C-alpha cells in the first residue's frame, strides 16, 4: 500500500478513535448512577493525564473540578467574553467540561471564570504565559510549532543591555530607555549598525523576550548585528494615537536617535532603521513611518491599531517603505478589518511588505513567536 495512503488512514483512524473516546466518555456518564460517577470520571482523567485533552487534531476538552454555580472559559478565542463558552456540569458531581474546535496550529491564551467573578488560571494546565494583565493559561494545539529563539540560551554570546533616561521638552516628561548593543560585531571599520526601535519597550523585553530573540538571531547569523532601543510610553494613548503623537515623534527623532548616533555606531540611513510596535504601538510605528519616511524606512506593526490618518496618507501618497504587518485570527474584533484594509492598500500600491494572519490572539505569545520573521525580513543576510 502507498505510504501516504497508509499514513492518512492511520491518522484518520487515530483522530476518529480519540474523538470516539471522548464521546463514549460523555455518553457513559449519563448512563452511570450518580454514586458511581465521580470514580468513573477520576479513572478517565487518570487514564488521560495530558491536559487540556486533545481529542483530535482540532478538538480540545477543558475540565474543571470544584463546587461552583457556573464555570466558563474566557480567552483569545472568544474575545475574553465570559458568557460565550460555558462548561457543562455532570449531574451529581463537581465535574465540568467543555469541548471546542480550533485550527490545528492554534496557540491561545485563556482563563477559567468561576461563578462569573473569579478569573483563575486553569488548575490542571501547567502551561502559562505572561500578558499585560498578568499570567494566563496557554493552549497549544498539536500543529503549533514552538519558536526556540525567545528562550534564554546560555551557550551563545549575549549583547549588552543598559538603561538610561531622557527628558523631552516637547512632551514635558522624562522616561527610562533601555539600549541593546550586540555581542558580535560583524562590521568593517566605519560601518554603522542598523537600528530597531521598540515602542512599549519594557514589555518587549519582559513579555516579548526581545533581548533573547536578538541574541539568538545574531548568534546564529540569521540577521546582521543590530542596535535596539526600547522606549516605554509615559502617556500611552496620547503618545501612540492621540494629540501628542507628533510631539512623541519629534522626541524620538530629535533627541533619542542623535544620541544613538553619537554614542554608538548607529546608522543614519532610513533603510537601516526599523520602528516597531504592537497594538497602539503599531499605530505610532506606522505614523512615524508615513509622516517621516525620510527618517524611518522600515516598520513592523503587530496586531496594530490603525487610525484613519495613516490610511489616508497611504492612499494619497506612495512612500519608500518596507513593512511587516500581522494580525491574529482571534485578534480584537476592531483590529481585524483595519488589517484587511491596509493589506489591500499595500497590495494595490505594490509596497514591499509581508502580511500574515496567525491562528492566535492579541497576545505577547503571538508577537514574540513571530518577531524573528520581521527581523529576518529587515536585517537578514540576504535582505
């Protein structure tokens, strides 16, 4: 028999078997006397220790055990709405369950919500991931490929990271700024380093693992050695999409980058400068690129908000820009049509760009996993 046909038969049979085990389990519970149900459930769980339980390549079952009036699951897949996905209680027990279908390569953040008030990590799931609002449980489907580069690797050379601070006359505030310089200097005398600016800089380090990723990508010679500057917001809404976005842009261009060029061998070539951010940080990245394309020639916007002024500028003019954009299938509802719209404009105007839709949500787990793609696009040896 053809090996491919045999593989398909075996795979389909395996999926059918897993699904049948789940449906048999649910069906049998209803036929078992109340007094015997707890032992039956405990035995099933002991027999299937992996959790969340994948009953096929795309089916997943969430369990919860505990006294409660109501249990639900809220996360990326339902816009963190606790009333959509409710777990069903097995009568006569404190056992609750929910089965969902997701794409085979999904990776999603979630929490369980008990009695509509207590948002908790899934007690059975050891996998967690950080977010801007604390830790979440993490669901990783069988086809999802983990990225190795965001983990700390003690076997490679590591760049130097240090903190400084800047005062802005334009914004009338000061902020701490972190700078990364590469450990490996593959450059000739007089040659300048390319530079990437990260908005929400502290989060890009702590949640986005950007320093680990840069170390890995440079050590493996996947990208050129680069300087990175991580800048946190002070008044995020006003600086990233409100009335202070031009003042914030002036601060970056007039204060931060001249200092980088004086203190380090930072390039002044727009084609070697990248401005990057997530969500509203993606918005200010796009804003800087379309208002100052003479300064920033590259932009990376992950799950980005996009204000109408940016769309109008892209429709009216054609800038010399290279762009990386992505969005999650389970991203914020308001952002998905923005991403579709800007992709259409970039296609029509033939911009040099990459655009991806991932089976993930509005999550640092997604952004850190795909930062390597953007880095290779802008700084790869063949780019």
